[in-house]
C-alpha cells in the first residue's frame, strides 16, 4: 500500500515551517491535494484562491499545499492573508528560488491525497472543476493524468485574446493517442494520480523553468499510464492584459528551458517547426480553425503573433545552447 513516506523525491530545505489553518482540520484523509506552486504571483493569486474556495467538491476531502518559490513581491503575505478563508487544511512552504521541478516535488512529497491537482497562481477554475476531475479519475483507473479544457474566451486586449484562443485550440487533441505525446498537457489544470507520479520518481528538478511537466508526462506514459482530458473549464494567464514585452519574455524563457528538455527527450520538438516562417504558416492554419470556432476576424492576426513568439523562442534557445544548459552526459 502506498504511503506518504514512500515518496523519495529530493526536496531540499525550506526556510519557512509548515503552516496549517485551524478552520480546515478534518479527521478524514483528503482525496485531493491542490498543489499551488507560485513565484511573484501577487497580481493574480487572489482569483486563483477564490476559485479553490468556490469548489463544490467536499472540502473535507481536500487539502491545499502552497509552495512559494522565492517570490520577490507580496505573494507569501497574500497566501497567509487568505489562509483563513480557505476552509480546508493548508500547508505553506517558502524557499529561495529552486525552480518549478523542485517546487512540484515539494508538493508531491508532502501530499496526503490520492490525487494531486495543480493550480497555477494565475489560473481560475470553474466551480465543478475538482469534482469532475476527481470523478473521472475514479472511473478510469488506467488514467495517470487528466486535464480540464481551457476556455475559449476573450482576454482583456487583442494580444491576450489571440494567446488565449491559440492555446485553447492547440490543446484540442486526443491525448490517449500515441501521436499526442508530441503535445504537452501541462500541469496547470491537470490532476495527477499520486501513484503514477511516485512510480516515475516525480519531476526532474534540473528543469527549473519549463518542460518539467512534459518530461513527467512522457515518463508516466512509458510506465503504461493513459493521459486524457475532461470537459470542464479553466482560464489561464491569457485572460489578463498582455503586452508584446510580456509575450517575448514568456516565449524566450520557453526557448531557453526547452534546450535542456530536448537534450533529455530528443526529437520531441522538431526545431524546423519553430522557425519563424513555419510558425507563420502554422498560425495561418490555426487562424482558419479558430475562425470556424469563434467567427471572429481578429484571429487572422495569429500568423504574425505566432512568428513573433517563434522568434523569441529561438533567441532563448540559442542563448541556452551557448550557455550549455543541458543534462550532464556521463
């Protein structure tokens, strides 16, 4: 029988002791651990927390673990301030920046639930989100990871809307198929079977900024588990106002950290597809698909946005290459 002590992840030291709010204490063991790994999320965290509070899943069967990974803003104080309104057990860990792989392992190694549902600090879940994902996993024991579906909804400006639409459409795939291994589900809005994550020994802690989720997904697939999606909605960071500078930074970082991922998981991203002209063509095809779904002409700006993101990705990837950010090869 799996127990918490069987998690053998290296989590390192945390500079703040575990905290638990009195209002959420329960004698019943939680079924679902909500893992919230955040860094500098003060501008969005309140909405994410409110969406936890609003869940119609029995709160006595939930727990929440926050990991503040070296925030330099008010993220940690906001977590403390909001703890009293979350009527489920809460633990909070705080450390200097160690990266997203380490933060997720810290959640997993301290989780009591049979499932871990990942919530990013800039996400918002529908009220039935936990209930439907939990029910799906209970009914499908062959599934190791299931994810909700990103809502196709406009953002606060044109760029935010384009990004929200493109990311939602990009995840419309049959993740049970072998071909879909070339598409990452992503952790935000996903529920992991704790047993499956334990089996593959958690996340790679050398993946500090991006790709830790896809890497874990690949190993969970190889261990024989199925990945799937559930028709329940969440909203991501794209609902917020975006600037070209924000978008450049985000995709530069993805390119930078993808260098490590691709050395470890060769061939999972075809580099020629990330070239700006190919990204422009992919944007054309995606805009046609989105126009059929939304009827909005603004989606025809997508090819230019796609080319811009690919340029940022390549610049980040090249810098990572010159800095030799990759796994050590024995």
